[in-house]
């Protein structure tokens, strides 16, 4: 058996079951062996019935002391019950909808081991749905640490365990070792073959942890080296110098408002980059409302004054249209032509704008991912700006920069990212931080209300509306389906429109609406013709309505902390005091902790740290949104020590061999190229 062999040819899999493995991203034997356990079941703890404690998960060995009783409950569920004895006591055993148990326990004289969680609903101990193993029945899973794998509907743990065991036993070629021996010795890392075997079949928790540490180390090292090498490659290219950055002062003077100290500092950092012939690669992090767009506009202005083009790519049509309007207002007095490209445009308008871009007449181009299609040809693109919001990855950023000859690159994000992670997620970029809000902005007051206080909430919102203000009501996503969420928002909209706000104008905005419908609603809200806007999280990104002072978030427990902070950032844009009211059942644990943090601080960086801590990076960045290779093994938060360790290791390796050209690092370089190929082929 080879690592490249198709999974379907393993015994017991076949074509149909292989499709279930495909759902987990498992197509080959190699994929299977790198489908690592998410944890271990400790089946080494064998106890007597007389020693059992409520709530513990243990193994108990004995014989059946009564026959199997089978009956249907009132709800139609099949219930199977029996008792077992080990000579020290008797334990009740119950299974629900597990008819296979009849065959498994067919021999009343046999000895069985039961593994499960103990409960004391009566005076006697009980296990519900325990795992059963007959003594002397061949390969035993009892008395061992048993891996528990990420699975999918229709694919049992046993299917995955059996496939892994078969692969480990039959593999003819070992894993290729990527880490040089001296590196492994320095950091106390075991070899790749031992790591793969021990992570799937550990003899002890130490075995498992050592194996996992080795695999996480390699995964993080490949990531760190990849982003560092990408940065080196970009710095070796030559870009157009923009020498007349002093004109930015003229632009700032004509704005009609003062820039903050933080904005000025970041503009100076960008100006220094633009004057160099090394392409700028800079990330601007700034909290909601900190004024990132004007910073990007200053850089675009400098490029336009020297006759060059700049492009800004936004994640949604609503945000692209808003950026277009703002930039057009900034640049029109200077005679600089700004155009918009979006999916919802009419053909005539789009073709007109495409010609203006290709001829060089348009100096500022704003759009969604429509900008990176093949039909868009720039005359002289020297600056690409991406309003990221975690929605564009390395691949899409690189497709925009490919439109020019090594253009300067600026990436903006309104979700503050903890610095340690910034270095990993955006390791190919220099980082600037706008850590100051414009003067006069009042912090948004945030409160948590229960369902019982809904009447009080409506009264408060009505009082704000009576002052001429506006309000948002945001519905949580019911599930991943836009259709279901749109329906929930629509029903809530009708309830508010026909009920408590029947004398007001209530609008509706959700992801299933057509682009022109969304634009029409947002325009009406921005111009004050809608008093209350009911929306899904489509309004999370970028919409700027200074007169809106109330953000009501329904079912708050369904939102992540950073998402709540983004939604709160839709209010507090004007001079009036604004409010964020979270409505829902906080309960206990993570949901309550989120609410507490929201009520205590408006600082996006503190919120980002806490969000990462509470949810882990997978949820923090969302599914495949950060554009780097998926972390199959490591966790940026819980494995932070290894992350820091590999950062230092990567720096040492690149100081020795900056492009990994030596034979010693050949396999490591191959791993980097393979892993990053999904993220824009950055090493090609």
C-alpha cells in the first residue's frame, strides 16, 4: 500500500463509503493518516461496580444478570435494558434505538466489558448507551487509549479507526521526513513515522502529546516559512516610486475635518513605502469608525496626482458602493475620475467604465471581486487597496496585484487581530495600527436585556425615534442558509411593522435580496426615509449612517464576540449618544462571558483577544476565510507556545538559507510549496 493509493480500495470501504470519507477531505491513504484524532477516549480505567462514582467515564467488566428487555417508549423510541454483575454489585444498562445490541449480547453466559458514563438516577449505578466489547473477541479496544476522530453522518468511529489501522499495518513506503535531523534533535521532536503511528495508536497520553507536538511544529513551521518567504519575494521586486507624497498635505487640508494623530502616523508610514521602489505590502488595522478609508484615500490621491491608477476591492456590493461615493466626493474637486465596477451594474455602464480603466482616464477604480476578472485591464495600476474584513485571502489579493507590474499593496481590516496572530495571518505584510477614534465620538453604551424586558426595549427605541433618530434591529442567522435566515428576518420585520412600530417606516435588508434592492433600502435608510431597519448580518460590514443611534441585536447568544463588536460599530458614527442593546438568553459559560465583555469595553483589540480565547481561531476567522492553508492539526490559541517557537525557528532557518536552496531543506521547501499552492502559489 502506498500513500498515494485511493481510499476506496481499502478493505471495507469501497466506492459508496469512500464518498463519506470524501466529505472529510479524505481521498488518499495520506489524507487518511493526516486525519488526526480530535481527542482520546480513556478506556484504561477499569473499575468494579462497587467503586463507581456518579459522572465518571469508565470500563466495567462482568456478565449479564438478567435477560434483555426490549420495548417502545411513548415517543416511538426503541428501548433496550438489562443488568450486569461483576460480583461486587449490579449495574443497570440502557440503550436507545440501538437494536444491534440484541445480537451483540446474544450470549448470556459470556463476559462483556462496558464503557460509558456512570449516573445514579436511583440507588444503583447506570450506563446509558455504553460501548460493548465481548471478552476474547479478537482485537480489543478496552484497556487502551482510543482515538476519537472528526466524523460525518453515516461514517462511524469504527469505520475510521479500522481504515487507519489497516493503512498503518499495510503501508509499504514510510512518510517523507521534512524536518532535518539536527532540527529535530534541537527541539526534541520525534520522527514523522513515529509521530503518525503514535498519534493514532498512542500507548500513553505522553505518546499522543509528543506525536501531536511534532506534527503541530511542522505545520506551524511550514506556515511561518511560507509567509516569510512570500514577503522576501515581494521585497525583491521593483515597483513604481511615488515621489510627490507631499501633495497628501494638500488633500488633507481640503477635507474639512482634522485627521487624528493615529491617521497622520499611518499616512506617514504609507508615504515612506510609496517613495520606495520596493512594493509596499502593508496591513492597516483600525477599529470600527477609526477612519481607515481616508488613510487609503490619501495614498490613492498621491498615486493619481502622478498620473497612476489605484484600485480598491471591497467584500460586498453595498460597501463597494459606499466607498465609491466617498472617494468620488473626495476626488471630484481635484478632477480625478473615479469609477465603480460591481456585479449588479448594467452592461452599458460597465462597458463604459471598463474602457475608462483601460484607457487610463479613470484613476480610481472601486469594486467587488468583479475587479479581478479577466475582462478588467488597467492602464497603469500602481496601488491596490483591499478592504479585507477576513473575506479575501492571499489568492484574491494576489489576483488584484497581478493586474499591475508589482503594484504597492494596502490591506485594511476593521477586525482588530491580536498581534501574535497578525504576524502569522498577515506575515507577508507590514502592520500599521489606527488606535484612535475621531474627536467627538462618544463610546456606544451597551446593555444586555432579557426577553422579559422587551417592552422596556421598545419604549426606549420609540423615545430615540421621537428625537428623529434611527434604529437597527439585527436578526441572528438561523443557520448557514440565506433562505432560512431571510425568512426569519422577513417574519420579524412584519411583526415590527404591523405592531409596535406601525406608525413608523420599517425597512428590511437580507442576503437574498437583489443588489439593487439592497442599495435602494440602504439609500432610503441613509437618507432618513426609513426609521427602523430590520436586517440580517449583511449590515455587519461598513454601512455608515451617522443618524442611527440604536443597535438592537436579537438572539445575541448566536453571535461571536467580534461579530457583535462589528454590529455595534454601525452606530456611534455621529455626535449623538448611541446604544447597543443585546437581547437574548445569555445562560452561562461562553455566551455570558461574551455579553460581559461587550458591556465592559469598546476596545476592539481587547475584544479580539477575548474572542480568540473563547472560540479558537477556526471560528474567529470563519471557515477558510483567512486565505492561508487550513490548520489541520494546530490551534493558534492553545498552541501559542509552539507558534512562537516556530517563528524563531523560521527566522534562524532563513538567516542560514533565505530561499531554502540547500539539499538539507529540499523536502521542507516542497512542503511549503504544496501547502501554499491553494493560497495563490506564493512561492512560484
